[in-house]
C-alpha cells in the first residue's frame, strides 16, 4: 500500500522539533570523523565530505531564506549568489572557513539548521514559498530539510567511516509528507534511502530518477 492511499487526516505532521533533532543527531555523528577523512568522497557523490557538509548547510540556509520575506517569491529562489569554489563542486551561497577546521564546519551546519528550525517554528502555516519541486509551506520546508540532512549524513557516513541511522518515526513522517507514493509497509529509513535513489527495496526497482512532492497537504 502506498501512503497516498491513506487519508491525510491520519498523517502526523513533520515539526520543527523533528528537524532540530535530525540536525543535532547528524552533527553528533559527524563530530566522530577523523580529521584526515574530510577530503575523501562522500559516498557516491562527486563532492568531498567537506563540500557535502557545505552543500547541506547551504540547503538548510536556503530553505530558511525562502520563508524569510514577508511575501516570499512563488516563482523563483531568493536571489542570493550561489557559486562553486572549484569546477564540479557544489554551487553554494554558504562556504565554511577551512582555517576553522572540521569543528568550524560543523558549527556552520548547526547554525544553518537552527535558522530553518526557527523559520519552521515561527512562520505562519499559511505561508507559501518557492521550491523547484513545488511551492511549499513551512512544514514542507522542514521535511525537505530533514531529507537533506539524513540522506547527506548517510553519504558522509560512508565517506568518513561512521555509522548513521536516523529515527524511524521521523523518516516515516517525512515519507508521508514528501513521498506519498512510497510504500508504507517497509522499514522507513530503508524506504527513504530508496525514495532518494540511494538504496534497494525488496520487490521494487532501484530508482535512477526521483523527486519529492513539496506541495502542502490537507
């Protein structure tokens, strides 16, 4: 059974507290990485682990920024300048000072996450803002921030030699919010990895293309 076959009446919302916990757990795990490992590739990504944390920080910052204006744009991003520091690297508005080391990098991640947590907690539920996967609401942006956090932390864990498994209940709520067509009778974390093209799920083909549905739910 897919999640879309269930009514939204029974869906538990994704909250700012869910996002806060996801970011906090990610930072705690990443603090265990050896300093020399940050230049290695992050899982199957073409970016190194340092760049991947910058990208994740940039995602969280950008989602918060989209919700920031009194009347957010509905047809495009808030026009920050996103640029890559090297050919093939992520195009970010947020870059961490390498002189601050991994501890400084994770402080940037923590700070960016806190911005989105604050916006998700304080913005009116009626607020709408642009995203390439659909105009969304504060709950949707919180859910997107969680997906970015947990799947990129998985990429990082592979590159840094760490163990990572986010809370199943948060994964289940995010799946219900952003991936309504995903199966609901499989383990939530494995299902989220499958839904984002990062893993296999028994009885289903591996995804080579994917996107979430950020549009508000009833």
